[in-house]
């Protein structure tokens, strides 16, 4: 193991006394956390120096008697050295909030002399422990520390983890605690217990809290596993989840997609899936590139189907990770058919399709009611690689529609020619983007007559999306203005 800046430990405080000195808002937060952990908090702070937050906290959970677990007793005076030398109560922790370096040093010295772990807020030199950011799904508790280096970073990490752990997890963790004794008593170590907890964990990441029948169902599962022969357990069928990875930016993943990646044993991913998305996957998962891209050598669909079936039949949780949305030009139909024919459980997690990312990139509505009453997603090439002939080209040439061509970069000139031949104006606005939502995203706008030149300027070495319709009018006008400036020796950038 590499070096640790600090040792992460979880300290049981229920029923134990804790000394809290100071009446600020920061002290109130510390006191509230200590009380939430079940401590008997002895608060020393003159009433006149209490912040409004501390006063409100004392009014809510304060007591004048010896505090019960989770309560605060307020002493209307400052702390003093005799608190560390008296016989009762014996403090498990000591916390002070003060602006004074001298007071902080005195408090820390007194606590350490009494062998009491100490924390002086925002003064690391006087701290034996630190309060980190907390994700509370109790009894599941996640603590995050940056060892004082970057508290705001710690808060950002907490927010990211919060999105991964559904609030309902708390109920499932509590249920797990109630089932633990039965699993220890009835199930053998190793395969039997692992089989039960893997199935239980699948349920724990549902968005709903456990219901009355879940505990009984879990108990029946324990009995069934205990009665089953071990070879049958090892032959458990796995599952496949088809996950949409979105257009590229990792933050555009859905929470459900992230949870699927975190639970995967095997990930079969397209080569258009970004590294940022893969970084969110479970570290132990086996990752296999099965990309398919035009004009490049790639895996056959039959081979991808066979891999999913093989891993699922070996009991693995398989994620088939696709760029964009699973159900939009992703060959999901072929994969679903194969998996269902093999009797393998399969689920779909939708993703943000590239057309939505195109709208975001150009800051437009694809169905702006002043410009478009129809929205169509169309493949830009046929199975044979040419222009698709089995689409309704006259309908695509309607001026009140927005049409998004997927995978149409190499067909750009032919797409424009066909639409113009069907009656669409050469001045119809178009928008083109490559590598949407990624750091190297490139986009440009113009008019239908110039579509082939726009695509050529962007380049065909990256996945390209083409939008046609009057909703892109402002972008086309901006491109026209750029062209005038270039002619007059002004701006030279093509991208809007």
C-alpha cells in the first residue's frame, strides 16, 4: 500500500462523553455531527458568545441534565483546565473552535496530557484527528478527507459520491445488519455467503427502499442457498445491461449508467466511448474494446453477441457500453434478440443521444415551434456504405422539419444534393459537429449548398453529426458574418 496522509478510521461514540468548546457556527456543525453519532456532548460556551446556529441547535437537542446519547448539555461558561483533570466525565474526544493560537495550543496540550484525542478547528498543528466530508447512508457512512489540503475538493468529492449511493441504500444496509446472524449461522463461508450477498447487493442499489416482504424473501433465499448443492450455485446465470455512454463527456452519464458500470464484472465498450466514462467503471472489471467504426477494422456484431452470451452464462454481470443512446443506431435490436433467445436477463440504461448534444453545442431547440414541427433521426449511409435509399427523401426535404444525420460525414455532399433535388432550399441552415461534448469538439455552421465543404474542413477522421433545418439559422448567420470578416481581413475561425 502507498503512503497514507491520514489513517481512515470509524470511531464509535454512542453513549460516550465528548467535550465541545466554542459557540460559533463551525462549532455548531461539529456538535451536531457528534450528537448524530450518539455522543453525549458537553458544550462549554458563554451564552452571550453563542452563534444563532449554536443557540438553535441547543434549543433543539439540548438538555439541562446529564446528556443522553445524541443530546447536548450546555454549560454557560468557557472551558477550563479542570475539565481534563477531573474524575467525571471522562471525555472520548475534545474539540475547540477558537481564533486564538494561544488558546488552541493550551487546549491541545491539556487534552494530550490527559490522553484525549483533540481537534482545534482549522488549526492542523493542534489536531490529532479531523472532521471530513460525510456521505450519510447510515449504517453505511462514507468519510472523505483531504488532510486539510483542499476542503472544497473534499466537498466536491462528497457530492459525486452522493449521486452514486441512492438514499434507499440506508434501509437496505439496515436490513443487511438484521440478516447477518442468519447468514453466519446457515451459510458456509465462501461461495454460499458470497452468492447470497451478491444477490442482496443487486437489490440494495434499487431506487426504492426495502419493503415489508423483502426481509422474508431474503430469508427464503438464505434457506434456498443453504439447501442447494455447491455446483448449482457456481452455475448461476449472469445478466447483461446495455448502457448508453452518451456523446462523450463523462458528466453527461446518467446516475443509473454509473451504477451499472460500478457493478460490472465485464465491460464490452465501443471505441467511441471516452476515457472519462471508462474511469467511472469498477476497477476490477474486465474491459474489452469491441468498437465498430466506419472505414475501420472492427469486431463483427456476431462476435460481440457471442461474447455477451459467453460471459453471462459464466455468471458475470456484463455491461455492453455504447456511445450515445443504446436505442438510437446502436444495433441494440440485434443484441436484445440474441440475449433473449439464449434466456439471458437483459436491461437497458438509456443515454443522451448525439442529437441532444448537438442541440446543446449550438444552444438551440431542435423543435423550436417557429421553425420545426417535426424531428427526424436518419442514418447517413446504408448497409452497403452508400446513400440510404429506403428513407422518405421527399419528406426529409420539408422546410418545417429538423433532420439529424448520424454517421453521415462521408455522404455529406450526396445528402445535400439529394435534399436539394427534392426541393429543399440551398440556403437551408446546417450545423456540423465532430467529437461532441469532448475536449476536441469541433463545430461549424452554414448552408445546405456548402455542407460538403463544411464537413471536409472539419475532417472525416472523427465521428460527425449533421443537423439540417431552420432551427440552426442563427448559427448559419454567424457563420456568414465570419465569412464577411475573413474577406475583409478580420476573424479567421471557422468554428462558431
